[in-house]
C-alpha cells in the first residue's frame, strides 16, 4: 500500500514512521528543506500526558473577557470580523460546559496515554537523544481558587489511570527547588510524575533519519498545490515538482490542513492559534527548573532541556500573522523573570512564534474523511509533541485495518454529526 503523508512536522513525521512500520510504502511531502521547521521547531518542549486538557472549559468565556483587559493575559485577540474566527469561536463556546469538557478531556487523555506507551517503546528500542527528561510536570497555583478548580480534572485523571499528586506550597519547592524565589506566593500545585520533557526538533531530526533508513521517501522543498480527486477518492497530489500518486493520503499539515481540504468540500474546524516561545541558556542549576513547570495564572510553560529552558505560552487569535511584537513577548519575559530571575541568561534570549492547529473541542482530528482514501492527523493544538506517537499509531491502525480504536470519536465524523 502506497501512502502519501502531507507534512513533516512531529505529527506528519510520526505518521510516516508508524505507517512504514505497519508495512506501508510511505512518501512524505513538505515545503521545507527538512522535518519540523515550522510549528514543531521551538514548541514548549512538554510531553504532558497528564496535562492534556481542552481549552474549551467551564468558565473560559468569562475569563476571556477579563483577559482582554490584562497586561499579561494568556489570551490575546486581534480585532477581526474573520468568518473563520467567528465560526471557530462559536463552536468552541459550545464546548465550554462541564459535560462536553469531560468527554473531550477523556478523549485527549486516551490519546495522550497511548502516546506515552508508544514513545516509551520507541525510546527503549532506539535510545533516542533529544535532551529528554522524565521528571514530571508541576502545575503551580498562585491562589486558592485555582487549587479548588483543579478538582474537576482530578476525577478524570483517576478514571484514565493517570498518576498525580496534590502538593502544598512547601512540597512544590521540594519538587522544584529553583522556585525558592516564590516562597510565600504559591497556594499549591498538581504534580504529574509521568510527564516528560524534550526538544521536539531534535526528536524529529533523529526520527527523520530513522524513517529514511526504514525506506520512507521524503520530498522536501516541494509545495503542495492541490489534491486531485476522481469520484469519491484522491488519486494524486499536485505539487510544484510534479504529481505524486498513491493509494492512501494523509493530511498532517497542522493549521494549513484546512486550506488544502476546503476545495474538496471538507471543512475541518481548525484555527491557527498563534503561540510564542523563548529559549534561554541556564547559568545557575540551583535557580532554574529541573523539569516542566506550568504557571496556571498565565498559562505559560517553562521546560528544562540540557542547559537551556524553553518558555512558551500566550494564545493569540490573529490568523496567520508571523510577526513577533514585543508586547506579545512581555508575558513570557514576565513569568520567567518572576519565577527564575537568577537562573538564566536573558541577554541570550531567542524568540520564536508558530501556529498551533486548534480544534474547538481540543481533541485532534484523526481518521478517515468523507473521501474513501483520504485521512487526517491534525488539530492537536498545543499538544502535538505530547500526542504525536499515539496519534500516529492510531492512524496507522485505521489505515491498515488493524487495532480496535474508536475512530469515529476522533475523526471528522464527530463534527459532521453536529452539522
């Protein structure tokens, strides 16, 4: 079976790997010169299985209004009458109730925990080196209201078999001694011991080489023009380098998936939620994070690599705007300066921005489309690195007909039922 995978970010790359391992002849097409040069390039570095949660949650609409007037708010909205934004936001608001939150989070935890198992097997077999650490995620709460609100997640963590610990302020400092600067300013924390960290870009470069050795063909510097259809199936991909034929086709283009699929009458509800990151060298081990810290107040993650930390956050609804305005970087600077003022070298700061492919319910869109041989693996939002391996294995099972994955709960079908 010849499978053409469109996109070589962490999701497209893992899709190619697991499909090749399932016996498929795989070709990957990407406009960049190598894998993971866009959204996967400088993401948060979190592999946060336990922290997999939809943004659409009870109370978010009222919080969003308040955030509009805060300097260091986690959400920024560029005034726009974009039909795409209005439509997407409307669907997201419909998911901001407890019943749908529970359904969506359960789905996300299912994919995330599957991914945890897959990555563990991959590391055990190949000993990949992407500056990974397995010291968990500490979600810190600055007030009692945040600590109380996490109770709705704890039941779902228990139901999914995800390990966790509620920590008091002193235990938070024991877990992350570098937070000593915050003594007296924390209300508590939620520790997720099975979460990991790692440089997604380094992971992708190694997996690309492994995939090539396994026979996967990569067509880089190749711009996709359109999908060519005949009847109810795709017969080829039209690119600036020629036509590529196949038996099955996978769209793993992140935020750009929507643009490719719309001409076929397939509307995937994905919006490019812009995120920012900051990478800093560590200058004092004792005053830097040892793993991942998630600051619940600002929705900013601080992740430790070898001798660097990655600080990532801010969700901006501004379409495909690649600019790096200082006012959007202010939140990242504020949080790292507040938590670890003496642990990193701010003079060597490296800033980056990318587009997270966000669905209204937070769950990725994995599986078959209305066209018989066209599949998607996209819409992972901020959790592409976390869910990549599990999503790819699920997709490979769907395409090859193996496994027992409840594919309709993850595929575009769930949105078509609501249309």
